C-alpha cells in the first residue's frame, strides 16, 4: 500500500537539533539516514531542514505504528479530514505531528507551523480507499 515516506522537520536556531532528531527516532523507531539542508530565514536567522526518506515495508510499518499510537480523537480527526490530506495527483497522504510532543514519545496531530511533516507516497490511486479503511479499522479497535 505504501511506497515510501518522506519525513521533514524545520530546526530553528533556538532549538536543539539533537532533541529534534530524538523526536524523529520516536516516530521511525530505528536507525535512519538523515539529510540536512541549511537555509537562511527572512531575518537572517539560521534554519536547518532535516529530512529522511524511508521506502517499502518499513514506511508501511511506520504508518501502522503511528496509527496505533494516535489517540481516538486524533483518529477521528484523520477520518473527518482524510480527503483533505490526500494529494491525488501524486498519490500522497499528508500528516503533521506536534514536534514538541513527539520528543516525549507522544504522537499527536497538529495544524500548527511547528510540526514534523510526514508524506506517505501510496503505490497507486487505488490504495487511497484501502488507506482510509485501515484508519477506520484502527479507529474501531479498542484503545
């Protein structure tokens, strides 16, 4: 169902890069390669973008673990906003997680700007409904 996952986070000059990497480890759960890109903000501030691409079954495993970790209200929100999170042109599913809470191991959805962005690339457009059904199935499980 999942072809790949791109995970991306902005690290501002006032933030601890190692804490942000720890937040990513709480999502990915094992070793991963990171790509670092340095940028300058509008006001000359330093912004580091950390990203990683995970492919195949590992990406699908991360999605399943993430869905299992989300609270019932977050799963409810995913169902309600499912099609808003789909980019059909690219067969992608977008999630945004609270960066600060991820550091403590709590995975929660967030609509703020200070997030960890996850972009799941689906195998094809026919996987969209399978993904929605998976989320509904996880929602209906007790927990």
